[in-house]
């Protein structure tokens, strides 16, 4: 069925068409070229009337209405169409843009239901339904879970555009397959997720397992307080980490610095007093968060379940340390499992998880910022580069993609991009993806 014809200047990624009716934004069209059939998506649609072009008052408008009704050629329907790629390649999951733009005058037709089903709703193992096409409600929209987990996923959209809903849909489908999902829940959005056998964990931090710089962040020693940080590094010894009475042993080490007659230690005594106060205050303020007797936090994660790590009670610095710790340990666990599975290690089993893991970081712009380094950003970037080799998938969710580190974004193999208005956000997404323009 003919819908119209390409007009004006066409490009490999974009064409304008005059159509026989007003096409809906989000409607798919097909263009037949010498290189092959192309699938396009209507991005903008407009209607104009010659009879109403120079109308200046009500009476002229009333008269023009009669003329427009009589003249069948009065209305002009224009569609601005983005090129998605060749149909043949899209059926195979590849987006190949034509090298030669469609010639003006080329006919535009409607793709068949079968064309769209093969691309967006293939009936293959591993593909799960997450909804329906906006303008083709009878066609299911599916995603390939294996590819999403192995290639990493970015979910980017403005607030209120359905990011959390999509995370929930993907998580439910993985849960049906008894896959392991870990969601870092920064705003307590997922604890009531309607998924069978969900495992909600109120994230805590075991200070024994941190290094001195991480402990400094958790205790909220201010940035730039170099002498205080130095005092903590001196006091946070191996004996402190292994002591049954962690806090008491740490305080004793600080006391030693405070009371020392050593000339060099006397110079940092004032800072040591301040560190004492910070440690005492932290034990009071963060009693429910810092737990040196909790053991390994990773052991609370359950394989084959959806695990919600509620980090909403942590400060931004504490949450950053917690996320970094989990990411580091999960990558290590998957590496150890891979080494053992391939028989490269004679040691006894030293890993917890037997199957792939999918980690989702909400509010990714907080933990993987563009403008400064964080420990969570370091480990997220490492997983983005190496995780797929060891069965550790990464999903990042953000309403501010312009603030997310571009190096991490560019490592993601799949994107779910919903409404984005800010030009800085659009530019960042276009820079991170090969075939996505700002439009």
C-alpha cells in the first residue's frame, strides 16, 4: 500500500516525504531502494492547507473552510522520517544505514506485520516481552536477555518517563529464568517490587573490609583534610582490622598518636584529636550502617534471586564506597569462578556464584560522574570493559546522561532511550552510541 513519496533533499539517515494521509509520530514505514528495502520511523508529522495559508480573519477562515472541503488537493501531509537501516539486516539484529540516500520520488509503503514482528518481536528462545509497539499494538516488543546482560544496558530518560518501570519489567523476566539480579536502590524505589522470592538487603558497611581512604569517606572526613586522613591511615592497621573489638582497637591506635612524645607525631596531635571526635561521632550517627561484626556483605546476596540493595539510608559518600565494594567483590567472584571453571586453578572453590549476574546501578550520574573520579566509577568502568568475559552484566539508569562518564556509557552495547529534552543529554547519548543522532 503506497503511503507517499520522498521529496526534497534526502540523506542516508533522514528523508522528508509527502504522504496520502497524516502519518502518526512513531509509525514505521518502508522505502524500497536499489540497495534494498529500508525501514524508517516517523519522527515528525505536519499538515498544511493551501486555502488557509494567508487567512487573516474569521470571515476568510470560514470561506476557506468551504474551499478546503471542495478541493481534494488542498491538504498537504508531510512526514519527517528517520532511517533505521536495511530490513534484511534489522531482521538479524544489525542496524546498517544505506550509503546512498533514497532518491526523491521513491515510493514509501507500509511494512507488513511480519516485517515488524521479525525485528521487534522474534519468536526465539531468550527473547522476552516487555510491551507492545506504540503504533502497532498487536505486535509485541521483545528484548534478548542474553544480549542485554552480556553487552551491558543503559536506560536513559527524563524523570517520570518509565525508567523504573522498564527496570522492573526486565528484572521480572530475568527472575522467571532464575537469573541473579542486583539492584543498587538509592531512593528505596524497588523494595516493594512484585517479584516472587525477592531478597531485600538493607545495605551495611563492614569497616574491616575497607582500605584507609574508603574508611575516611565512610567516616565523612572532609575532602582536603590531608593530615586527618594521614592520621587515619597510620591508625588503621592490620591488627585493627583483625581485632575482635574493632572500634576500641582503632581508638587505641589514635590514642597512641595523641599521647606520643615523638616529635613528628606531636605535629599532628591536633588532627588526631579531631579524628578521635569523628570516630566517636560516626559510631553514634552510623550505628545502623557501620557494622564490623557483619561478616562479608556479599554473602547476603542470593543466587537465582532478585536482590535489592537498599542504600537509601547511606550518605552519598557512604553509598559510593558501598557500591564500589560490591562491584569489586562481584567482579573478583566472577573471575574466580571463570578460572575454576576452565581448570586453571588447583585451589579449592573460592567463589560464591555459579551463574552470570546482572548488576543495575540507579542514579548512575551520582556514582559514575563525568566530572570527577569516584571508587564506584572506577569499578563500574572496569566491569563495563571486562565484565562480559566473566558473566557480569552492568545496567545503568539515569535521568541525567550528560553527567554520566562518557567512557562508561560508550562501553554499553544496548540502550533504552526514552524522552530526552536537554540538548546536553542528547549530545552525550549521540557521542556514546554509534548509530544514534540527537534527533
